[in-house]
C-alpha cells in the first residue's frame, strides 16, 4: 500500500472517515469489554513532541500498546532537532527504524517537510495551523450522541485558531454549517476557503443561536502565553455560559478540546453540566486514533 499521511483533516475523504468511525466503534467496544485486539503487534510508533501534551501523548502511547505495538516518546531535547539537524535527515533516519510517526510541533511546514522525506506514515498530533486528530474525535463524539452531523450547525466561539481551522475542513467534508465568532483581531484566517459552509458572526450569541454543537478552546494557546492578560480582556464577551447554551438548540452539546480554564472561555456550569460531552470527547481521542493507526498501517480492515 502506498504511504498515506494525516496532516490535515481534509487529507481523508468522507468514505475514509466513514470507515474510520466504523472501526472506532468496534475498537471502542473491544476496549470497553476488555477484549484484546492487537493487530499492530511488533509495530513501532515514534512520537515527536516539540509542544508538550497530556491527552495527545497518553492517547497515542496507550493506544499503540493496546493495539499490540510499542511507542517511543521523543522530545526536542531527546533528538538532534534541538541541535539544528535538518528535518530532512531526521525524517530519513527515524522512518527507517519505526512504522509510523506522530509529530506535535509549532510550524505546520515542519511536519509537511518531515512527511516529504519519511518512508512511513506521518500523523499530525497538532501544529499551529491544524489539529485534525482532535476534530476527528469530536465529529465521532457528536455522531455517537446525536447521529449524523450532516446538515447540522456547529458554533465555534473564541480564538480563530488551529482547532477552528480543522473544524472548517470538517464542515466541508461532512456537509454541515460552521458558525464562527471571534474577538476583533483574532479572526479565522482561511482566505477564500470559507465557502458556503462558513458564516462569521460579530456577536457570539448569534453564532450560537440554534446551533446543535457549541465548542470552544482556551483563549491563549501554547506559545502565546505573553498575551494572556491582554486576551482575557479582549475575549471576555466570548465566554460560553448558560445563557449562550440556552439560545442554542434545545438538545445542543458542548465540547472543549481541553485543557479548560473554568471562568475564562467556559463557565463551570457549562463544562460540568448535562450538555457537556467533553469527557467522552477526550476518551474518543484514544479510540479514533487507534482506528487511524490501524488504517495507516494495515489499510481497510
């Protein structure tokens, strides 16, 4: 099978996602009923972290072990990347020793260049531009709770960041509407790629009105910590609270990719309330990524 990478959400077709979600259901059921499923025995995943992570590391590392393989955790300090070795050379060497690579880094061009020179599949664990694994888990979680996401409305409230950008790619692939509301100066930068699936709102309450899913992220992403206090002031009106959830659809869900700051981008009442599915969402990173690893290494099972 030819090498396939997963660097952006749009890298896979709707048919491929349908397959991945079918496999995720099976894999999750095996996990929940303590039934071993280890099709990746003797396979090795290299995880390269230039950005720290809790959920990404645990979900990929645990997932690879549960599938019968092993995972190697590398940080910038553990590799020559931190000492200036060309990415091309690192990719050529690591990809000769492992079966699949997951990278969590800053500049998206880093992971694209790594994939260009890799002999094995490369997965984007997060870059400043995209977070496809998160949105794959989010879409799967919505389908679990509410059925098909096609034709629905998803409201993104807050920073126009990498997660929002991946949500837009999902809207196009799955045929739903994405309502986006960001503070001035923090808009979602998509050029001419918005299309009919994107609608921008100055008022976050209007963006959430009638939405079937309301979702957000921290106001200050990793790497922008020096702007924290300034952002708290500028984002104050973009907090997801009970009033905002009340204008959404009556059965609307709330999601957050975590970590969350209660009292900032979301109130405790919402994230810990009945409409929140953030813990299912976080767990589903494990199951959808196991399906992803299976697909990239074995093809359609």
